[in-house]
């Protein structure tokens, strides 16, 4: 026997003995035999390589054995795997699993067994590293929780099918006048009849008109938002009755009795879900109406609706002006596509009908207005207002997930670096790279699924808050829930993250590399992993910069809005709505009614002044027909409109004489209204500064005359007579402090008696509410009084979306900052641990503690610098997305971006301080001895 053969046999026997003692099995155990065969195969390959290079067989054998190390060293390396199942695949397998193996096919049984073994080993592995497992689960859980919660909102308010039968075939017709700046001018009944008669793409076309009614017959007078609908409304919309019945074609026509159907929400809110409400009779604007049923739950559109009534419940809807006047537009239109019709074909057909109507009735479609009809899916229409906010939230959630994944990836990389000896040994002894990847995947799937479970819990806990948040933007907020689709997203995110963490680390690729690692030389692998770790930290810092910049800009927006008084006195002005049925009173009766209210309220103790008006400032802009009545066309006397240009428009306001003094608005020029401005006197108006500057830039506005124009004047009771501008007042933000100042022309209530709101100037608003209500109820016990609040409360409510935006994005940004700081500290701490030998040598050659600290702090500062550069670039790229949410601040605000940069730099340096201190505390003697 040659020397080399004796050495190999001795090595095998020694390794067999060491392994048997280590794993406490017999020397002839099959598992040990497999390891020995793998070792011998590798030894033979290595010896062959050296012989090919010119070495003798004895020299090649000696060199190969020296590279392996002693048998004891190799056995201990296997022992570090702590995996008895690697030696005995059947170890710790339950009896039922062994039975299952026998009845299943061999291939499937083997795959299942491998995965079960891998999962069991992963659980054992994670249980021995509780800190790592906790950090993994918490970090990933926060990222998945944020995305799951936001996706639940996006899915509920936008993506999921409408809760109507056949909701995917419902469409909305929008009639606009884009040259006049009107997004929705609604439809007239003759126009609707034309589209219904000439279209073949619609299975049905239905009408909806929004109005407010005074409802009597309950505990106190109430105002309800009603939808006046045609008999086919519920059939076209695909809605049935929850109890009772819904309005049908038999309820159309003048001979039909007035009937009403409650919405599910109003039924629950007002009647507590009492089924006995069916067949109950109530009074609405002086007419007896029978409640015939409760509709199935559905998103209210075009606005919040409490109750549906048939046409006969509103006498105006059966009048000649409503049924015959082509320009009397106050109706929304919905349609259901025919089974064989496509959306695109229906759009082409609607465009064709629109062109024919414009040619046939040119007087009804002024070319300067740019009339047009568009067809959109109802689901898209319902989500239109919420879409920008939903996209912003989804982007923020994705950023948080990116940061969380980057942090967990760093943890995984650090963990893998510490296991290089294990992977190298197993690969050198014949293990396949795919096997190691599968085991690494199992080790990441387990905590990823735990993180997904935590994320779902977070989403469920936060869904109510998000529902309240999105309710300001979407009528479908009530449909937001954590359902199977949301759970599926959480599962997909968890599996995707686990795959990323499993395949991101670089494993040994060749035998020579494997044994180089095993022998202690891991420089190249360590450098690659540390480079990847630094890159991930740079991404974390960059994404954190984007979120912090967004939060800073939104906070600055909120600060600007909170300082903006909107041009009116806030704390001292109390507002309330006291609407009446205009059709039930003459102009003289309305003047007398509101005059009595003003007289009595002004006489109350503590009231400085009182006024009435047609609307409350600082509220959101009106919708539908109310928007058309709020802004009217006018003509300046002696100044004809330019050919092809749309006529001037201004918001039409009606106010009493003390309105400006009560609300704290300043008279800029001229005068306000006098008691002599009566119906029979010369018509007058007061305009705001914005209108005067825009339409009279080169001349004095006071003394100019304007006349209201438009198709809606004749049923508003407003004449086209020219009115003299007698005064200019300061601007007020009627539609909220986040909106611009509209052009407004104020008409005296004494000449146009159409009011619905009462304002009281007092030092103690809360003290006069009850006396005011008592005075009004003495005048009319059936008068509803709603929306009681100070202008300060109204302003605060109007900016609640901006407040919620800043709070939500700020919370995500703080989370991102915390995770990024942990990432910086973790990477630097790992780097210090990897460079212990280097720092020990530096210290041995006289490097002071401050120098060692500066080395680590410099690395942290560089990471922060590169992250800030990445984040600044990304912030500028995303600036257009957030610009629509800002007020009086630009996306590139230097102060905000600079402050965020300083904050992130400071956090990065603080996070670097602990690893830097550890580096300075390294004992050179101990470091060199460990090496």
C-alpha cells in the first residue's frame, strides 16, 4: 500500500470516528457513509487537480489533506450545522408522516419531505435567534401591514366591482361646457329623451335630480337630501329592496301618489333599522309621502342621498319648464349598456347623437361654451375624486415596504455572511446550490408569513381610520374591508419578500471558492455582501428622504392653511342653515319671514349683528344643480363679449345688508347695501376685489353696470336687468381656505329674497345657540335648523383632508426614518465586526480611539450623503404627484428639503455613533488572537 493510500485511509477512519462520536451514532450509520463518500470524492478531485499541475501523487495527497484540515476540524464543521436530519433524514419525523410517505408517490413524497424538513429546521434555526426573528417579523410586518391596509382602501374604493347587479355595464353620462369652465352642466328632460330614443347601445336610461326637502312627521323637523328619480331608476341601476319595494314604472306620471324609498344608511341612522317604517307616511315640503321600502346598500352618487322619491313628489319636475325646456338642465343621467354593446361603441354613438342635437338645436348649444357629452364607466366616475389621493397613499405604502425589505435584506445578508463556513463546507462535500437555496427560502418564508400575519392584524386595526379618511374623497368608503383579495395581496407580498431574501445573497459558486471560504479567506465574498448592504442602506435613506420631504411639505401646507382666516372673522361668527321651501312662499313672505328672524336674533343679549345669505363660506364647492345656480354668466354694459370667447362668469350670492359687517369683511370702495335697496328701486350689486381686478383692471368698478345672463334665470326669478356696482369688498375664500378666491357678485336680499343661511356675530357663540333656536321655533315650529357651527369650526373641518394627509404621511415617514436609522446602525455594526482584525492592527500601530471612531462615522456620513442624493433626485421626479396636495408651498421648497437633509444626516450620524464607539473599544491583542 502506497503512502498516499495509507494517509487517505487513516483520514477516513479518523473522520468516521469523529463523526460517530459527534452525532452519537454507530460508525457504520448510512448517513456517515454518505458524508465519507462525499469527502473522498472531493479529495480525489483535488488530488487530480494537483497531479495535473505537475505534483507527485504523495505531494498532491499531502497538500489536499492539509487544505481539508484535521479530521477533528472537519467533523466540528459538520457539527456546527446542528442538523441531525442531514445525517438521518428520518430523524424526528412523526409516525403519520412516515405512513404518508408510504402511500404517496416516491417523487412527491421526497419533495414534501424535503420541504417539511426544511421548514422544521427553519423553525429550530429561528427559535435559537429570537432577536433576529423579532426584528425580521416586526420590520416586514410593518411594511406589509401598511401596504395591506392601503390596498384594502384602493380595492374597496376603486378596484372591486360595484355592488349593483351587472355593475360593470353601468355608465354615467357627463354633459360639460369646457370652454365656459363648467365640468358638469347636467341634462334637460328633452335632451335625455333624445338620447334615450336615438341610442341603441343602452338597455335603459334613467334620471336622477338632487334636491333637499324638509321632512316632517319625526321627532323634529329635518332636512333630507333626496334623489328624484324616474320609475326605471332601480331597474337600470340593478338595485332591489331590502324591505318593502322600490320605485317602479307604475310610480311615474301625475296620477301616481308620492312615494319614497329610504337608503340603507339613512334607514339605519334615522330609524334604527326598524322594518315598521314601511307604509309610514311623512310630510315632505308640505306633501304627504308614503315610505314604500328600503333600498339595498349602494354607494350614493352623485352625492349623499337619504331618500329616493318619484317625480310627482316634486311639482317642479312635472312643470312645463322642466319637461319641455331644452336648456332647463338639472338632471343627472345613468345608463346600462345593452348585452351586445361595448363601451367604445356606446361612446361613438353618444358622440354622433350629440353632434346631431347641436346641429338641430344650435340656439341651445352656444359654441362659445364648448358643450360636449362624455361617457364613463360608473366605477371610474365614483373613484375619480379619490384617485389622486389613493395613488399617493399607495406610493407611500410601497416606499415603506421598500424600506422594510431593504432592512430585512440587510439582516439576511449579515446572517448569511456568518454562515459562509457552513455553506462552503456543504457545497464542497457535494451539496447542490439549489438545495441550499431551498433551505434558505424556507428560513425566510417562515418569518415572512409571520410578518404577513402581523401585517394583516395591523391592517384590520387601521381599516376604520382609513375608511374615515377616504370617506372625504369617495362615496364607496363603506365598502372598504379586509377581504380575501386583501389577504391574498398580503400573502403574495410575503412570498415575494421571502424569495427576494433567499436569492439576494451570493453563495459559493465553485469548489475552490468554497474551500477558500472554509479555510478562512472570505474577503471577496464579504466585500460583495457588504457592498450590497451599503446599497440597500442608501436606498433606505433615499426613500426616507422622499417620505420625510412629502411629510414636511404637507405639514407646511397644513400650517399655512391653519393661519389662513379665509378673509372672514372666524371665532366670533356663528353660522347655521335655516332652509325653507321656496315654492311654498312668495317673495314678500320670504322677506317678512327672514326679516322677523333677523329682528329677534339681533335683539338677543350678546349678539352684535346678524345677517342672512344664500350660502356659508369656507365650505366645499356645491355640486350638481347647486353648482350651476351658484355661478352665472353676466354681461358688462357697453362691453360686448369677444367673438368666440365665453362670457364672463361670477358666483351669484344673495346677502342681507349687515352680512359684510357680521362676517368681518372690509369695504374697499363705495358702499354696501342700504335699507332703500328694495324690489322697486334701482338694482344694485357689490363685487369682491377679485372680480373688480379681473374685469375692471383699468377703470373703477364702482358705477359700472352688469346684467345676469343664462338659461337658469327664468326659474330662479332673477331678471336680466342691468345692476349698478355700488361697492367693492375684500375677498373671502367661499369654498375653503385651500381653494382660490372666486369672482363674486353679491345681490341684496331685499331685491332677490333667496336665502338659506343665518350668521350671528357674538363674543360667545356657544351661549347663543339655544336662544336662537328657541326664537326661530317660536316663529315656525316646523323649521329645520342644521349645520350649526362657528366659521372657525367650518374652516377646521374644511382642512381636515390636509390634516389627515399630513398625519398619515408623517406617520409613515417617521416609521421609515426609524427603520433607516436601524439599517445604518446595523450595517455599520456588522462592518465593525467584520473589520475587527483590521481595527486591532490599527490600534496596535498606535491609532487612537478618535481615529477609529472617525473611520466608522465617515462611512455612516458617506452612506447618508449618497442616500440624500438619491432621495433628492427621487423627490424632484415625484414632485408633480404631490404638488396638487400643496398650498402656498412648492415641491422644491429649499427650506423643507434642506431641513429634511439635515435631519437625516443627524440621524445617520447618531445611528453611526454606537458602532463607532464599539470600534474604538476593540482590544488589539484580543482581536489578533481571535484572528
